[in-house]
C-alpha cells in the first residue's frame, strides 16, 4: 500500500520558498561578482556528465529550501519505493521498474514473486541473439536476402525512444543497415517510408506494449499488405494463406507485453520479444522496444547504453540530495514553475545527433506530469507539468532564441553539449566543432548576464533604439556536458531526465506513470469514425461543431 501524498504547499520549505520568491531580485552579474566560488559550488559530476547549475536563478537559501522540500515530501522514500517495486503506479496498480531493465545480470530483484533480473536478461539475450542473426545476414527475408532496412512500426513510447536513439547513435550503426520508423496513422507516413524499398530485404518490427493501439495495428496490417503485394508482384511469393504466413514469418517480428494478441495478429510468437506491464511505454526504449536499435548498433553497444542508464540510476538512488543531479534539476524546475511563474522549459542540444531528443522528452515529461489529481485521487494543490520543447543549436538561435533572450516569459533552458565531435571538420584554419561550442558558451553567457543600456550606448547605438538592444539577462540555463555522445552517455542523459521527471511528480504528489488523459480522444475517435464514414445517424449524434466539420469533410472529399 503506497503512502498518501504530502501536500507540498503545507510544508515549511514551501512557505519559505514562497517568501523567497516574493522578494526575489535575481542578479546573476552581482552573484557571480560577489562569489568567486559560485560555479565550483554549483557544478556537479554525475557519472560522465558535467553539470553546471551556476547560471540558474538560485541562491543558497533557495537551494537549501528546495532540498528541504524534497525531504518534506519524502523524495528519498519514494525513490526507494520505485526501485524496490512498490506499486507506485496506483491507478493501474503496478510497480514502476524501468530501472530493472538495466540492472546487471548479477543483480537481485524479486517483485510480486517474479525474478525480475532473470526475466529481463532472458529477453535481452533473446533480442541480442536475434540482432546478431540479422546483422550477420544469417536471418534472411523469404528470398534468402539479408536484411538491409528495419522498419519499426509503433507510436508514442514505442516509437519516440527508438527513433531518438537511432538518430543519436547513427555513427555506431552497422554500415549497409538502415532503420525507418512508421508511427502516424496518416497513410502518408507508411507510403513515404516504404517508398522505393526492396521488400525482399525489409524487416518490420511491430512494437506495441499493449498490441491494441489503433495506429500501430492499422500500420502493421498495411505493411503486411504492402509486403505481400510487392513480393507477389515480383512472383517470389505465391497466392494463398500458407505462402503469406511464410513470408510474414520472415519479414515480421513483434515486441509487446501481450503475446496472445501478437499471435492473433499472425506473427509467430517465436519471433516475439516480451516485456512487462511494469515498464511504462515512455520508459521502454531500454527494453526490447529497442530491438531496432539493438540490430542497428549491435548487442555490445546496446549493453553500453543500458550500462549508462544503470550508472545514472545508481547516482539517483544513492547520492545525497545536495549532490543528486536528477533530484536537483527536478527541484529547480519546481522552483521555476511553482514560484517564478515559468510554464515552459527549453531543451537545447548542441548536437545535431540529438535532434529528436526534445520530442522524446515531450512524451517523457508531459505524459508523465500533465496531471490535475494526485495519486490518492485528490486535486493537486499547485501547478504541475510544464511544457517541454526545443530544437538543436545553433538552428534554434536563428528561430526562437529571440523570445528566450528578450521576451516577457521566463524560460529555463538546458544546454547539452559534448567536448568531442563525431565529425572533426576544419574550415580552413578553424575547428568547426570549436566554433559550434563557442555558440553554446556564448548563448548561456548572453542569457545570464545580458547587456545593459549603458553597454549598448557605449557601442555607439543611437539612443532611440537602445531599449530594443538591451538584453535583460538573468535568464536561467543549465549546462550539461560530457566528453562525447557515446551509447553510455546517451543512457545517462535519458535516465537523468526520467529521474528529474519523477522528482517533480513526487513533489506534486502525482502518479507520473499513468496516462489516462490520452484515453478520451481514443474512445471518441472510435465513436466518431462511423459518422466520418457517412453514417447519417452517427453524424446526427455529434455536437454541432463536430457535425459541421465532418459535413465539410464529406462535402469536399474527392
Ligand atoms: O496513447 C498513449 C500511449 O499509451 C503511450 O503511453 C504509449 O507509449 C503509446 O500510447 C503506445 O502504446 P503501445 O506501445 O501500447 O502501442
């Protein structure tokens, strides 16, 4: 039985933070000038990550109160409850054990009578063996050709994680092997991703935790039809059920917790990799949901990715709150969101390989913490879940940074950068990676320290446009650096965000592991579908706006 949530607003630290926020006049210039030790005191090492919090809007009393708040809401007990498999996902009565997916083989964890570590490694081994067979060419398509393209069909956590990791770890992939990802039920997605593909060298992975998701099952059926049509057109597969079954067995595998449904769909359960209901979709990239990744980068690299996750798990579980980076970052987000009025949070990787990382984080953070009730069903007592967004630098600099620098919104930012480039190119005498990083350093500096009116005037700016050229500064940023974007570092980064999301959820007293808010739209899509198909009675049942929109569609479709 899980404990009742503490109302954070009833705690002493919350009251202190409220008072601190009332009289808060951030002045990063003065804080840095008066404290030469500020950066050292606010820089932390977590495994391979180097995290500088000193350009954040915090003072020692704020930091102490945030840590006090974490203690008052029982963060450490909740961390332990999660790691040991208590059913902290109360609305689904489930343990939350994504951290078990990356436990080493010799670890021990038994939850609800299940030897979790043994089960995890059995499935990993099965996935690794399959990945090796595909990579070596031993696994072939129905005409005996090795696989060249792996298409993952999934959505949400069954897509965003694999696609983000695929993009991030491209340099680690096997030459001659490519992954594509089909997620949207918009038929364009499947049409574009299968365009020009050789069916004989294509392997589909249908990835769905529940194996009930409309988009994924529809796309899987379309993909099956595409495969059979193409193979039959080439005359390499005959007509009839038996021939179809043979082709599907060679070209389709599945990843799911619902093995019975996979088999109903027509995929051989021998070619199915399983996981468990204690893995949330948005926390599942490190399970067999990552099969496409394991094929692409190989088992050894996949194991390094898991090792990175695990190292950050250990840091989160065992490091005192004062130096616990995911906890500190989560608490900082609470400070900005609940006390200083920030409603969004930008993630700005200075790495083109991380271009899907913000999108991945959107599901992780917003599906987890976009809640209005607490884990005991009572209303939340304060604002929750901020909007996460972002794009890689330097592209974002030429698009939306204007608003971060000079707009009226407070937008905390995370900058992520790596000391070593994957591609060390030179432009004449200049090292392009150094130039790239100069932009990252410059942006955090500009955000923090701004430019005063006097400084603008000193540059000879005409008085009339001085105000427009002033940068107020005191715009917070966290800088996260690592030696290089390796599989292990990527695992650490993902786990870092998983745990800061959890920290925020604990402060707010919410269940960060359910997602009931996505259900109504799914139900209504089923209810609306007949009307869209032209059923007049179903159309009459719709509200006037929806009816009118469907009528427009019916009148204009070709
Ligand atoms: O609709 C939301 C959701 O349930 C996500 O939480 C999940 O990642 C996604 O759909 C896909 O679900 P599944 O893996 O079961 O197909």
